[in-house]
DNA sequence: GGAGAACGCCCTGTCGTGCTT
DNA sequence: AAAGCACGACAGGGCGTTCTC
C-alpha cells in the first residue's frame, strides 16, 4: 500500500519524535564566494545524513541580525545550526544562543566553548605557504595587502605573513589595510604600499613582492604595480588567496592558496551530530576527525589549505 | 506569559494547518555564481513573507537527480518549490512533478504550462545589447564564443547575437562552442576562432570583435587574442556577460552585461505565492508583475539585464 | 500484534457573564 | 424587571505518527 501514493507525513512524525530532521545554516549575504560553497557542501552532507537544510541569510553581520536568524531557526524547531561566521561579530553572536540546540561555527579563529564547537580553515598556515613560496623564490621585501579588520581570515593571514617573515629573518614591512575585498580596494592599498618608496619605519626600499589577502585584491595590486611602471612578476611578485574562478587566466596567472571549502562544510556537519548522536532516523553520522594543527587547545579545529603556484609570483 | 520563554511549536501548528511554512529551492551544484545569488535572494524574499527556505543541491543536473530533490521536498511537506534550472534537463525534470505543490522554474527559456510558471533573465536581449555596443563602436566582424549547448543561457545568447547581426546586416561568423564556462574553455575556443583566418564559409577576414558568453570565457578569449599578437581592444574588442567580481580590474577592464539575479530570485518567490494566496500565516504576498518582453506567450516572463561598458570593447 | 494514548496546536461548540432593549 | 444579545472563557476533538501495553 505504501507503494501507491502513500507518503509518510514528516510533520506528524516530527511532532511525535520531537526532531524535525532539519538543520539550519546561517550564512552572510555579502561576499558569496566561500560561504556559498560551504553552504552547498553542508547541504550535501546533511542530505547524506538524512537531514534537510534550511538557510538564513544575514545581510549585515551584526549581532542583532544573527540573533534574528538564530531565533527564526529555533522557532522552527531546527535540530542543529551551523553558523558561517567570517566576521568576528557573527561568531560572537552565535555564542549567545541557548544551549537547547547544537551549534557549530565555521570560523578560522574564534574561541571554542563546551557548547559551541568551532572549526575552519587554517589561515595562518595558508599565509605562511604563500609567503614561504615568495621567499624561496628569492624575494626579501614582502609586503602584505590585508583585508578588513573585522574578518577572522584577514587577521589570520596577517599573522601568518608576520610569522613567516620573522622566522626567515626578513624585514617586516608596514601593512596596507584594504577597505574591502574587491579589486578596487586592493588597487588603492597597493598604491599606498608602492608610494612609500623608502625612508619610513618599514625599511628603505620598495617591496619586491606583495602578498594580497585574496585574489580580487591581488587583481587590483597587479594593476597598481603596473601603473607604477613595474612588471609582475619580474619587479614585484604577487600572490593571492582563494583560487577564484578565472585566476588561472588573470594576467599573469595568479599564484594563490586553495581553501578546501567543501571539506570544511562537510566537517561542520560531521561535528554537529558527531558525538555519537544519530541522524533524524537514528542512523549514525560519521564524526569528523581532524587534528587541530595550530593555536591553543581552545581554538578551532583547522583544515589545511594548499598553495597553487602559477606565474604571478 | 509568552514573554518568558514560550515559543509556539511550529511542528504542531504545521500538522494542524497542513502548511509547513517551508519552501524548497533546487539549485545546481556547479557554477555557483548565478544560482547562489538567486538562492540568497529567494531566501530573503521568503523570510520577508514568513517562509523558511530549504535547500537541495543537485550535483549532476540529470532528471533523476532533480526528481530525487523534488521527492525529498515533497516528503517534507514543503509548501512550494523554486527550481533554478540553468540547463534544459533540469527544467524538464521539474515539469514531471505532481501538481500537489506550486512550482516555479527559474530559466531563461522553457515552456510554461498552467501548473509550472517559468521566469528568468532575458538572455536574448542581453546578448543584443552586447553586440549592439560592439557594432556601434564600429566593429563589423563580430564572432561569438558560446557556452555549452545544454545551457538555456548559452542558447539565448547565441540567438541574440544572431538577431542583432542580422538586423544590422552584418556577416554571421561561424560559432565557436566552448566546452564549458571556464577561462580555459574560452581560450581554446578563441584560438579556433582566430585560426580560421579567412577563406571559409563565414567570410574572408578575421574578427574584429568577440562576444564571449560569460566573463570567464572572455578572460580566456583576451589571452588568446594576445597570444595571436593582437591587442584588446584595438585589434579585437571583447565583451563578456555576468559582471563577475573583479571584471572591472581585468586587463583590460571588461565590458559585460549585468544580470539582475537578485531581482529574479525575488520575482520567483513572488510568482510562487502570487495568485492571491497568502503567506503561511495568512498575510498576502505581493505578486510580481513584469511584462514578457520577447518570445511566445508560453515562454517565461523575462527580466531585463543591463550593459556595463568598460575598456575591453 | 493490535488497540490506544500522546505529541501541541487550531478550531469548534458550549456555556456563562454582562450589557442592552 | 425580564428577556434577548454579544462576547469571552473553556473544554474537547482531531491532525498522523510513534510507542507502549
């Protein structure tokens, strides 16, 4: 009889079992690149585990908006929540949630507490890979165009850049902070870097390499370098971050760092229901196991990115 | 009393009212650009209307996968479904769904039936804008690097290119079909275009402009043009489609066509519950009204894109 | 193995109260 | 003053499943 047209009513089932089989993903509305890929990965892993995925987009990542998204999910009796939190304010807002439902936060740097797991991609390690590659290519004055302050990833990349320079005994050049993540922002910041020809605190000469905090910034950096009458990579090497679509055909093709977003998304779902808890129908969800590779024991579990070498540096 | 800690159980409510207040979005898993932006827009519009949005990603856009996604939603008692269908197979699979739930398909070309609304962005018009701009800039031999055949958008852009050339009395050059949407695909196709120096059916000379079916393809096209010893835009103008992030800092900055994805997403939601039906709590959802601008009366309602002129053509 | 209770909400029907004519 | 009317409080059944007895 189930063969012809019968379909179990999942609402009644949810009422009785007190599990909706729904998980919520809170995602920032801007910068659709990383977050959207993670969302897709979470959804696929969730479906695999028998869960459906609900989405809630947060336009401005302030605590109230995140709170609203969380409340929205709680009202709908969601079984678990993944918060994609590229900015500090989102991660902090997630911390406020009631302990009634498991929460995992995807962020490269946020303090983990017993009832809020954090995991992300190791930005420090990624930045070090980029800078190490530059330095092994013989560059010695490596500047950094970093992203906006409120982003975990921007901060992590600064730290990695600093650490690698320090360990290599290379001079620490002054930092150029971009106002956003776009090519125009990278262009403006790179002009500032190139303008300070010498004499100031960072050291005497112009940089021979620039590490940009993402590929779009790098695009603007390349442009600025050329406008200064210099060539890439001969005079100034440039490396980016993210492996944006088309980066292999930028001029020149961009050396950059690949972030395993898919892996991070899948790991987030594994972490949500990992502690032996089963799926909505009782099936067991495989728990993610992945060693924390840097940072304190209370920091997030980190996934390693990978360097992609092309012509720009 | 509701003030302190009470929260209405939406599951019980759904059981009684037979409405879950959930809508489903079926989205392709590849090419995350357009679809992901539309998904975000749908979610925001849905939340505005009191609905939550569930997501189901389809990795390979074949009919069985789409069917699975649709079944998945039906099992969960969803109130309506939006299918983002860039490829023909997805739109067709959506047609098979039972009439128990309203469905709207986001596709630039698919036949509309009484129980399946279709709406999308006018690819033909967008392509005509691009080609018209080229021709008004004095170009007369305008080639087209088109996208993979199974994509509605690729087909629409071919039609627009053809129509505009025909109406202007310009020669119709042979088409170069790219194998995908990436820069590498565009590069390969453009090399073929530039290799046929003359003598074949298309006419005697090499093109003085290339309309690429999207910005990534255009990136590869620019590269191929340069490898042929020609310059952009002096020898060969290039225009793209999509206004990808960073396109303003490509070298040269890319002339391209902006698709109002957000508007399309919001319109899809409006169309879902437009016919006087209210939101999950009875509130009325504003219906989208937008004139169909081309095609037969059974074709989709179309939203107009906009040309963005920069240095490449 | 088959009957029945319970999940929490919505909706209907009944009854009681207070006000009007 | 008695009867009618309007409205609010309250109890009960049922949505379709799961789980117990």
